[in-house]
C-alpha cells in the first residue's frame, strides 16, 4: 500500500477528531497547507522527518500525543497537533461552504 493510499484510509483515525464529514488527512493537509505552515510539501514528508513509522491506522493512534505535539511545534507554525488540525479544519470548511 502506498503512503497516499494509507492516508486515504486514515479517515477513521485522527483526522476525524472534529473533522467535517470525515475528511482524510491528505485532504486536510494538502500541499498548499503544508507549504504555508511548514517547510514540507506533504504530510507524508512531515511524518518521515519525525521518524514516525506509519503503516496502519493504529500507528497514527499509537503516536504519543506529547511526542507528536513536540514534532508539530518544532516543524510547523503550530504549537500542537490540535491547533494544526483545528486550522486545517477551519480552512477546509471555509473553502467548501456552498
């Protein structure tokens, strides 16, 4: 399974915490979002930089929150995973209002 396919399957993982209509991680953290708020072009690249070995949905769920928060704080403009996820959700909602 490719990483992009995995991200599409992760709709049931952390991306659903407050995400509208169960939006996938690759949809929320698209290239423009990642380029704007980090030095990465993709969410996959961001995960690789943190040495997060993500092969299954359980892998995402098993990343200790404080460890992921530290990585987000170091590598993005956000102080925590929740703030990064919240911003992505807000931007997604703003771009998809009918």
